[in-house]
C-alpha cells in the first residue's frame, strides 16, 4: 500500500486550525519519505487521561485465545469510534468496544523468523511496516510510554463489553494519539476494512442459456 500526502491533505478534518493542518501535512509527508512523526501526545490534558478515545492505548483488555479458549488481560488499542464507547451516550443495549492487541515489533519479527521466512523478505516487510505500507498493520514508533516500537494487527480485532473494561482491575490508560497518529490510524482502518476499489463488480450476471 502507498499513500500520497497531497491526496490525504484534501481529507484533513475541518476543525483543525491552519497551523495544526500544516503540522499534520508536514508529518504525513515525512512518513511518506520514510521518516518518523510524533504519533503520541507527549502531554495531554487531564480530560484525556480518563476519557476513552479511538486510537487510545489501554491496559485491561480481555483477549480471547482461540486455540485454548482462554482469556488473557492484554494491552491494546481502541479501534471503536470515540462516540460509540462514550459512557455518556445512552444505550438501550450495553455497548461493546473493539480493540486490537499491542505487540512489540521485535516479537512480530521473531514470529516471522520462527515461521521460516527468509531474512531479506523479513527486512523488506519490517521496512514496509515502519512506512505504514502494510494494510493490516498499524505501526507505532517508540515514544513516551512506549519504550520500543510496537505494531497493531488490525486483523486481530476483538470486542468486549465497555462495562467489563471500565470495571477491570487492570484498567490503565497508556497513551492518546496525536492528530497525526489518529489520522494515520483512521486512514489505515479505512483501507483495511473499507477498500472501495476492490475491483469486484457485484452486479449479478445473467445465467448462461
């Protein structure tokens, strides 16, 4: 996958100030060139410390292990829309939040080695991940509370009741994404889950005579 910062600029949220838009465009261009941007807020307001936002990193998510049927408390990233998991929004049926586990990039690389992938191919894959060119993986470079690089596999998404996470003893907020981090996550989610140019014409064909 490739992305064009100039094309993305047309979709930048209207509520950002001119200066915020400029910073966002500059960082998107840097990413496209293989550079690193500030994906996490270095210091966020107190209101961000308790609220759950899309793209947040939290402890206390319950990961279901398919092979064993066990559940494990893990760190993860919120994929649900911020409004959908806001407890202030009334729900007739208890809401659920969608998340994906936070995985160390080094652990993901070790898994590739274990699966017998050749070194050159692994190197190319890691480079593509760092440049956000892998459609099913969101890359988070080391920054702030992240002592090393991490990845989020979007195809590992799971869900759990919002209330279960709220009441979890392991619950702890780790980080909030910056404008650049959030915009990149939203872009990756749209590409992974909603690829409108899938080149499949869903119009029924006439049956052969």
